[in-house]
């Protein structure tokens, strides 16, 4: 069996970013492959196909594959690796279609010129594999076709009688085996087919069967370089004291005591920029982070709190509750909800809420920047390299082509690193110096100034007919800015859904699962309550409102079987079930087994059924599902950001609690076989956890939990 593939470390920084029109010689030099190498260039389309005009603007070459003369396959990956395992997935797809030996595949560094690669460098919405699947397969199949043609010509055989496997072109009769290394020079002279034949999934030996582990060795041994590890020569360190109130401004500051700290270099004012998510502040720059932090603590700063001095999350919650009772601003309507609801045999009218949530990545925000007269270099652990490059161009006045963006390993994202505030601040400070500057946020900084999953409130109304079927559902979501209305995936004839918008100055941003993480809690909670009103089993009730051939029904039946739904449990335990809604082409159902101990819920077991299309890397699918479950459980039990006097109350892990190891339940992930193209896995496991848990709590106590985080016996 092939050994796990390892990441190449012999590429000079910046040499993998290859713009359109790059010559073959330039690619070979920059990719570190010899002049006789076989090179395949291909496009990675967006997650959706654009119209002709849009495609013409966005479809740029952004990934290249090369096979060296020694048979080594090199892939340039345009996606940040934030623990989602996309490097492994890309390698699996490419190696499968080429028929490569996993031990001879390596990954070139992430490109450093985002402008040449377009928006596809952004990592969000669990789109990475979905967006690359077809192009990666096509590129691999083209390379395979050329190698087979070269072998057929050499051996005087029919190409149809040959195939590739583990780095060899072999004959089906078993009398020929030529290593790739002997064919590369000849194959490089051939014209690749535009539409090569892809492997039939029945022939897969890597996809769904093996897991390339590109980065594990370096991470475990400490060799991997994260943003916090970057140390260019002459490095200065910076930290920023920010306004304690959102939207506040600087009145004055005294840095006389800070200047006495050994290693102190300078202070400078950071002007607020609401569009960039940057707060008013005073930056302290020093020769070491310790000196910068000590000097920051010695600052004496006076702030003008401004209009948000009395901003309070409890007030925001009450406002959202009022907004949720108003007529919908732009409803999606099917049938006649009002008539069906008024004539229903039984009715549900309930209000649910979800708080502000933070991401709490293990690695705090950081960014290193070196601004020179004619160029700029940035080391940013980001989910959006293009945004960083654009910010650098705006702040420095340089052309984007003069700005290099390095992407080190990233210690967690969950949507937080889509925001460019930390990169903006680093560049804002670094442009004042002729040395590189590393800006470091403390964890307290990130908790108090990061962009939060918005608070939301939903008023749900639904009616059952005499047979216990849902005839009408209305869902009025009240929340801030960016998130869409709930989606009802059950078969209900009369529907009215939509969102009423609220506004305030609390910074928000994407959080793992986007709007699904609260919308699923609302819809699935309603379905659980309706099942009780109908006197039906909650799992069967859901199946009754889904087509038999629906993927939703399939994952529900699978999770019912694997969780032994309906079988007796030990005294004091109960089960709850929920779907998560289709997210990134993936369908997930979960069953939670829980008890109540000392007045608090304890989760003992979570069974999860996943239909993510073809599971390219089963190990990564399971890891992402497990991580999502624990992330969702953390939010259900502890997740809540509170605003008082215009600022965040919480500050670190002691008061914004992550789940502890001893609280982790037994988790079972069951991946369903599928021939669909792959879906995403970074987020879909989060949404079902909360409603499945609250369903179990109701089965245990008869108490309906309609507000997150879970607090039993709320007044």
C-alpha cells in the first residue's frame, strides 16, 4: 500500500501564483519541475455556473498539475487549509483520475497572487470540493490520456487495452507495466483531449477508499508554520487598544508610561473603518510581543462612547421579538396560509430565539505585513486572500500585481477569517515602518471585537388538519443584515416565510453553517412540537411529510436504523431527532441520546447519517461531521455573546465556554453510499444538533426549549 503523501516544502515563497498567459517554461521553473515535465492547466469553476457575461469575467486559470520526469505529480491548491482537509480531497481526486501513486503526489504552496485566481481562493460555504470536482477530474483524466497514448505508441498497443494504476501504465493482459517516469517526456509532446473519458465510479480505488494525509505529519511534529509562527527578518510586533464601545471614538491618549517599557518603538492612532470592521484604536509597536503588550497595558486612553453607550443585547432581543410580530416585508408565499391556519384542527404559535455567537478559533487573529516603496508582502491566515490583496492595494497605493499574499497554516476559521479586519490593521500599521510588522490579537481582543453570528428571533405559526398533517406554516425571522429567510423542505401546502430586518452597530459575520444553524433549530423545533400535537412519533411524523425517495427521508431512515430509534433506553435517558436542511449539497440527520443530571442536559450519544454525495475522503468527512457536532453542542450548551454598555461582556474561554473533553459524547458517523457529485462537509453537521437535543429534553422533561443556549426551567 502507498505511504501517506506529504507536502512539498522546497518551493520558494511566492512561486506558485501563476497568472493567465504564463509560458510553459515559466510554469516549469516556478513549480520546480524539470523542463521535460507534463503540464496540465485547468479551470476551477465557481460553485455555481454563471451566465455568459459573468463567466467571461470570472473564469480564470487557477490551478495547475504537473508530472515530473521522475513520476512525481504536483498539484497547486488554491484553497486555504483550515482543518477541513481540502488538500487531501484534491489529491485523492487528482490521483484517482491519473492513476497516480499517492506516495508520489505533492502539493505546491498556495498561490500568492490572488488577482490571477479570482474569487475561487475564498474558502466559505463548504464550496471547495464542489467547485473543484469536475475540473480536477478532467485535468487528471487528460494527464492519464496522454500517458496512455505515449505508452500505446511505445508498445505498439491499442490505447483501449491500457490503463493506469499506482504510477504505472499497464496492459489489461498483464504483460506490460511502464512507470510514468519513462513516459512523461513523450506525453508532454502530445495534445490533451478536450473532453477526456472520466473513470467510472465503480473503478475508483482511491476516492472513497483511501485518505491522503497531506499535512498531518507536519502538524503533529510542529513543523507546520502557522500565522503566529511567521518571523521574517527585522520583525516588529504590534497590538491595539480599541474602543470598548462599538462605534466609539478616540478622545485622547497618554503613552508616556508606555514609552518607558524596554523595546517600545512607537504608538499610532488607528482610525475606524466600519466597512472593514475596524474599530478606533491606539496601536503599540515594539521589538517583541511582550514589550508591545506591556506598553499597551501602560496606555492611558480616553474614549468617546458615542451613540452606542447604552447598547444592550437584551434590548436587541426585545426589539427582535417585536419585529418578528410584524407583517413580513417580502414574504415567500405558497397557497393560502391565513385560511388554512384559521381552519386548522390544532394550532401552534411559538417564538424562538438564538443569541450572538463567536467563533473562538484556537489560533487568535494575526497578520504580518511588510510594506516597501514598490511592493508589499503579507502573511495572512485568511479564508479570503483576494480581500487581503485588495486591502493592501487600497492602503498602500500599490498595484495588486506588486502585492504578495502568503497563506500559512490556519488554526481554525469557522467563517471568522473571512473578515479582513486583522489584515487591514496589520497593513495600516506596517505602512508606517520600513520593517515587517506582525499584528497579534489577544483572545480577549477577538472575543470582544470579532464579527458575531447575528442574534435572531423567529415567530412560528402552524396548523394541523384532523389527520395530524401540517396544512400551514408561517415563519417570520427577525435578524440583522446578511442572512436569508428560513427554507421549508417538508411537504406543506400553505407556506408563508420571510425575514424582517433589524439594524444596529454590533459587528456580524459568517458563522459555521451560515443561516442554517438557526433556521434548522426553528423549523425542526416546530416539527417536534407539531408531532406532539398530532400525537405521533417525531421521526415518523417527519417522514410523513417527505417524499419516500427524498434524500431527507433517506438520511432519516438511516439514522433511525443506526440509532435503534424506538428501542428501550436506560431509565432517565431519551432520544431526539432532527434534520439540518440541505446545506452545500449535503443532507444530514442526527439522533441525540441525552439525560438530565443536576438540572443540566448531558449528551451521551450522537448518531449522524450523512449523504454528501461521493465521499472523496471518508476520513475527512467523518472528522468534519464530528467537529460540527461538537461545535453545535458547544453552542447549544454554552454559546452566547452578551452586549452591555455597548461592548461585549465575555472575554476568554472561562466565560465563553467551549465543550470540555469529558463532556464529549460517543459519536457515530454513517456515510451513505452515493453516486452524486460531492457536497460540502465543513458546515452541514452543525444545524441538526440543537433541535435534536431539545427534542430529547422534551421527551425527558416535558419542557420545551425555544431559546438558545439551553437553560432549563427558564422563567
